[in-house]
């Protein structure tokens, strides 16, 4: 098992926090920094959330529980 993976293969991050961060600071990539995706967080910040599209896609993915953290684990726990 690699570092960061749990026995249930779920991210320890909270989906609620990611959703709130995405809603409030999504255009700055706040939710991506929370999920340890620093590189794409910086790109989101520089492009204002991918000109709004990337922000919207992430908002939907987090809402549906299909968004993943840096270790490719789904963020499903509320």
C-alpha cells in the first residue's frame, strides 16, 4: 500500500469542505489546494477557474462524489 492510501480506498478529506471551498473560492482553486493538488490549483488561480468552465466542472464532480485527491482517492465522506 502506498503512502496516503487507506484500507477503504477513500480520501480522508471532507467532501463538504471541498464543496464549500469550491463554491466560495473555486475560481482561485481553493478546493484544489485543500486536496493537495497544488499544481492545478495554481493553474486555476492564473486562469480564473479555467475561465469558469473548470470551476463549474469541479463543482459538479465534488457534488456527485467523483472528485479525487492527489493520491487519486475519491473524496466521498461528508
